[in-house]
């Protein structure tokens, strides 16, 4: 599988609020994980254009990330801006 335990821990450590490997529930950590998965699936779909099940999974992930970003934007705009800038999601 493309998402190993060590890679997940590294993502949570870098983007979590508490900056620990166990901070899996913070919005920033979840958004970072979703972003990594979205990038991986996007690359897969560039090579396999007819893989519709992966395309649906990608759309679900994008929707989940969008909801999480909307929640973060409504609760704390500074954290929202920081994660957007750090991940390079928006231009």
C-alpha cells in the first residue's frame, strides 16, 4: 500500500496542532492526510483514465477535505490560512 504507518506518523507530526505522532484528530492533520491521498490518486488517474471507481473515491476525498476546510474556516480563520499556505492548496 502507498500509505505506510511511518508516512502517516510523519504527516501527523508535521501538520498536527500538538506536533506529535498521536495527534490524528486535529483538522490540520486530517486535511494534510487528505491532501496527500488526493495527490496520489490524481497521479494514478493521469495514467488510468478509465478507472471510474478511483475517480469516485477521489471526489469523495475532495468533498471531505472541502468540508474540513469549511469547518476550520468558520472556527478559526488564522489556522485555516496557515494550513492553506503550508500545503499550497490555493493559489
